[in-house]
């Protein structure tokens, strides 16, 4: 009964707060109100006195009082650690856990040279065991951690407010003064963070300058770890530490800090800051070459904002200044194609050994030109075919004349994409091989994300399953994030979602990927990639979630998609609009709204007249265009649909993606269209079995549904079986909306259980 009473009292006074409970019980024990008796072999509990105790409303105050009861050196150790954070490793504590850190505050320790550094004795270290024993610190492996964030707050509150800045500065300087030179990188973040917290205590221009240099170094290290928000903070702090006349007295440091800051903010998607900082660089730079880095990040920013024409014009201006006379207004397409064909022939006649022996580019102007065109190349194909071909030709010509560099691999990969679009698959494969081999030779990850996006979006290097392609694209995303190539990292992420979708990965898995990467695209202001990914997201959600309650019989969900499409067309986002058209046509076909599907195909054709780089969706465009054309031919009897269906079969056969079930299904559907129905079931079964063998559950489901529709049309009782199989497969794919649609429109036994 006594323990029950104690439990009630403790709960009433602490409201169940774990930290308050611990501290309250400890205070009762310290006050003699809760004691273990070895005589009676039981707890002695003074209930009346405990009831009279004040409730521990102020847990921080209670912790402060407890800390003040500890030995002075333990108090000092806790206060020092509280400045650093919630936890700290032993190796770092050994660098600053010394009472001289506080003693030296009056003389303000300065940062010492490497030769002047010494090792501390860490005379406070033994007193940590007291804090551990009292439950204020926890020892976890080689780290000490505050038992609760309020313990850290309580210890930190014991430092006078007007001294906190100095404490931080002294801790940071002490860490830096005592770390061995070879170990500097292991503590640079914690040391610089501490000094940055103590900036208010700096009264020397030399110390401000030194800390600015340390922030430049810390920001560079953070960039190497893809911690872009932290890197921007370091670079920004470094800039604020500079004196008023820093552009005159510390030009190189000022230029580096501003350029790196712009790069970091580009990675963060903070484009307004990029423009503000690059404006300063362009105004203060002493030479044209000093402005180049600012121009390059501006070009990437304009591209991310889909201001492609502005980006290209800026780049052409830089190239003209370098002596590369290119103009976006006066391209002779015949001359461009002749030059390109000559370059293409040079590589086609080149052996792998000859290619591998090409020298490394060293000419500085040629390297700058390659860098600029490497940024512009990705935008050119979405705006002007001639400009894109011209850039590729010029980059490859420079590579032959001056030697290869990292951008050469991107130029070769882009050439592969262009050749693939022209139907020259043999040459496309050759250029893909050259691009990948050069990437490996130079061991340069800076271009990997770009090269992978080009090579594996066409799969022209070697025929691989979509699952294998997805693995490459995921790696391309990871490396792009590591190197700060955000736009192509997001491009790889988008392609990964698409390849996973078309390879039959469960819909909810795709939806989760899109949710994660879509949020990243929004955070990094990657508008173009998000617009396209959002179109895929729409199709996935419709397949997953269109139940009887949310799928109107008149297809209103498709009209919502049409509204989004019209918005993109109005804003001249033709490439995104074409992709949206495709996903709408696909979704409409899956849900048997063939009129809408046909409208979207025709709309996409119109848009693609003004687009060079057409959307392939890993071969799915030709496949579903063919299926829609066949249905349209059956409904309209128009010859154009029959011809387009035959063309789609031809393109699907020539596709570099290993999806033979697509060809089998299209050929069977064509035979049915032409009245050749005798072997139709055999053809459908081949498509079904091949899809099953290749583990394309999505296309296995579609083939079963088409077989069921065929049987139903001709009064074949097997229709129920095929529709039932399709239903089961759609459920297995995670497309619950489509499964519900199929069940509403057809009668079959539900074998899903």
C-alpha cells in the first residue's frame, strides 16, 4: 500500500515525465525521504514528508541545483561539454577538456601554428565519472552523451550569458590548437562551429581572416559530403567575416568564398541567393576568367528555372569571347549535319585502342569551352536541334584536336542519344561504349550522373533488363548528389522511377519513391524534372486508388489531367506537355477510355513537331501507341491508325529494351485487326508466358485482359479465365484501382485469395 501511495504521489507531481520522475526520486533519496534499510531489508518511505515536497515543475532548475552540488571540476566539465552539443567523443574531449580553457579566457587564446601546438593533459577528464555516476552523462562506447537535452540545457545555463561567446571561441581555438595536423579533418566541423558561435568575441582582423579561411575549408569538406546546407552556411559565414575592403586586400579568398557559396546555394535550390552572389562576383572580378565560375552556376540556375534560351545565350556569349564563334540565330543546318557526319565517321573508323590512346586535354581555353558547352548541351536539345548538334560536333572536334577531358564523355553519351533518336542503333552503341570507357579511364565521377542518364535512358550500350538499368540509374542519382550535379541526379531519379514502373515494380513502391524524390525535386527547385515525375505520379495514383467511389463513369479524372496539360502548353513547356500527354493516353487506355487515349496521342504528335528529343519511356511509348492505334483503327476504320500501328510494331521490334512480350502482343492484336483470328489465343498465350518469364507482371496483366476481351467479343467462354487472371495480376502489381475497374465491367471468379 505504501508503494502504491508513492506511485500516486510521484505521478501527481511529475505528470509522468520520465526525466522529472528520475530527478524527483533522486531528490527524495538525497533528502533522506526515500532510503533502503539494511535492518528491515526494505525501503523506508516517509509518505507525509514526500507529499509536502514541491512538485518538480522546473526540471531544469532541479538539474541546475543538482549540478551545483557536484565537485567544481565536474561542473566545469559539464559546462564545457554543453557548449559542444548533446554528445562528444573521447578523442575530441581530450583536446579541450581542461580547466586552462577557462583560465585562458581572460588572455583570449589565439590560434597557433602547427609547430606551436601541444597536447593537453585533459585534467577534467577524470571528473566525468562523477557525472556518469549521478546519471547526468551516459558513456556509450567511446562517446559521452547527456542523459537528456534538459541536462545539457541546465549545464549550459550555468555559463553567464555575456561569456558564452568567449567560451565557444576558446573551445574552438583550443581544439584546433591541440589537434595533430593529420587529424585536422576529423575535428574541423566541431572546431569551426565553436569558433563561429564565438565570432562576437573576436577583436582582431587577423583572427577574422583566419576564421574566414577555416570556413572556406569547412564548406569545401561539407560539399564533398553533399551537406549543401551546411556548406552554404560555412561559406556565408566566411564572407561575413571579411573586412570591408576584402576585394582589394584578400581578392583570392573573396573570390573563392563567393563562388563556392553560389555553388552551394545552387545545390540547395536557393536561386535568388545564387543570382545575388554571382552579381557581386561579376562586378568585382578582375579578369574574364575569374568570372567564368559565376557564369557557369548562373547557366545551371537558368536551366533549372527552365529559362533555357537565356542559359544558351549566356553560354554562347562566353564561347564567343573564347574565340568559338557560335550564334544561336544563324545555324546552317546542312553545314552542321555535314560536320557532324564527318565527326561520326571519324569515330566509326576508330578502333578502341586508338580511342584509348587519345591524349588528355591541357589547353586552358579548350577546357573552358568544353565546360561551358557541357552545361549548355543538356538544354540545347529541348530548344533547338541545330544548336545541340553544333555543340556535340564542336565538343567532339575539340576532343580530337586538343585531347579528351571529362566533358568529352558527356558529349559522346549525348551523341549516342541523338543517334538513337535517329534510329542509328549501331552507331549509338559505339558512342555509348566510348563514353563509358572514357569515364572509366579518367576515373571522373563529375560526369557519371550525366553519362549514365544518357546511356541507360536509351540502353544502347548493351541490351539489359529494365531491372539492371534501374540499378545503374540509382547509382547515377547517388553519385550526382555526391558531386553536386543536382539536376542530373534528379534526372536519374526520375528515370529510375520510370524504369521501375515499366518493369512491373509494385505501384506502392513506385509511389513511395516518387514521394521521396519528388519532395527533393521541389526542395532543390528542379522544376522540369518534377513536372515530368508528377505526370508519372498521377498515373500511378490512378492505377492504385481509383475505386468505385472515386472513379467517375464519365472519366472526369482524365479531364483533371487535361487541365494540367493545358497549363503546361500555355506556359510553353512543350516537352513536359508531351510527356503528360503520353501518361494520360496510357491511363485512358488502361481504363478503356479509348476516345480520350486517341485524343492524347494526336495531341502529343502535334507537340512533338516542335520537339527534337522525343519521350521514349523505355520503349513504352511505341508499345502503347501501337495498342491505342489498333483500337482506334477498329473503331474508326481510318488507314492512318493501321499504318501507325504497323510502324509501332516495327519500332518496338527495333527497341533496345528486352521486352519481347510487347512485340508478341502487338503482332497478335494486329492479326486480330486484320481478321486473322485463328491463332490469336496462341499468340496471346505466348505474350502472357513471355511476360511471366521475364517477370513483367504489368504487361502480363495487360496481355491477359486483351485475351479476355478477344474471347468475350467472339463468345469464347475462356474470357472469364483471362479476365480473372488479369484481375489477380493487377492486384499483385498493386494496381487496386484498375483491378476494381476490371471487376466492375466483367464477370469472373475472384481467385485473388
